C-alpha cells in the first residue's frame, strides 16, 4: 500500500493506470467504508482511497472541528484490505489549483440536506470534482446512505461528461438497524438506542405507506419521532428515488428520507 500526500507524486504514479477504482472518504472508517472497498475489489484495476475531511462541506466550524478523526486506525484498516493507494492531501493541495470543470448543481440540491445545510453540496461537489480531475478514476464508489450526495455527484458527472462511472453501494447497518456512520462514534448508549428505534419506526411506517400512500402523515410522524426521544428534525420526507419528488402513487419507487438530531449529533438515513 502506497501513501501519498502530494498531488504531483500521486499523479506521476497513477498516470498510466487505466482502471482506477476510487473510494473517497473523510476517514473515521467503519463497516460502510469497508463494504465500499470490498465492492471495489470486485472490479478490475487498482484501488485508491482518499482520506480528507473537507472543510468546505461543513456549514458549521464546530461540526468540522469535532468530526471524528483516527488516521492511525484508518491506515491499519486500509492495509488489511490490501488497498493499492491512499491519498491524504492537505487543504492547499486540493484547493490551490483551478479546476477545469465548473461544478453542476442539480436543482434538487436545494431540498433535504441542501435546505438544512446551506453550502454543503457545493462543498461536496467542489472537492469531488477536484478529486476526479486529479485521479481520473474509471469508477467512484459511493454509499446510498448519503443518497442525495451520490445522486448529485452522478448528475454532475453526467452533465460534465466525465469519464467516471458512479457505483452506488447499499447502506450497511449495525445489528440494531442504525446506518453505519462516522458520527455514530459520538452517540452514547441511550442515543444509539433511540437511533435504532427511529429506524424501526420508519421501517414499519414505510410498509404502511407501501399499502396506502396517504398513510404518510408528516405531522404525526414528526410527533412520534419526538416522542421516541429525537431532539430536533431537520426533515422527514417521502420522495421518489429517481426524481426526488413526492410520489403520487404507491407504484412509484420511493424512500423515506430523514435528518435528525440526538442532542447535538446530526444523523441522516433513507429507508
Ligand atoms: O461522504 C463523504 O465522506 C464525503 O462527503 C466525500 C464524498 C468523501 C466528499 O468529501
């Protein structure tokens, strides 16, 4: 496993490699990341993982500073997975050059997390666009736990005709149903239990909505979630997975999207 901090050294090394599978991360690696890397292993070529906590996608400085980091542990995990290259740039390395492509922000970026985290998706696309230019990967692996993120990255890649294919990977969950997330590190036992109850509640709700779409009663759902112990709800929405619009009938493929707080910790999921 080769570790690179410099963009130039990395580019020199990978210049002639055609099939690069790219797994972008912000570190704090968990079973979700591991499954992305394992998925990338089923494709031909070399695997490159980046670790970069991107300051531009945090709308609150406090959140950026308290984001869990554990580089030593991350590198052990990556080594055990036999990853070929790890790229750990610093802020200057990534943002000091002029990107060729301007970012394309689909209008659905204004919804869901785009509404509650102003500037978040601009920040994500800014950094991913730069990574794509530096690495020119054949594939990029993204988890659908961050559904809107992978949706918007895909829209950007298609619009800008970038020669990289998005591989959308399934959400990995803890035994109690909570979606794996670096932020789970900050939950105490009780909060972890509440997060699990939220998942179970929404799973049951989804079954009812699949029977009858009018079973989606937003106010009632919000009230129930607060009763379960949720501190604050940024959004809970029912959206068609292709259009990110409200479905009109139960034959459309939809999901429940949620962002909520347990004390100061913000979690997202889609069920
Ligand atoms: O999902 C993440 O970890 C980040 O948003 C990403 C894609 C690595 C961009 O910083």
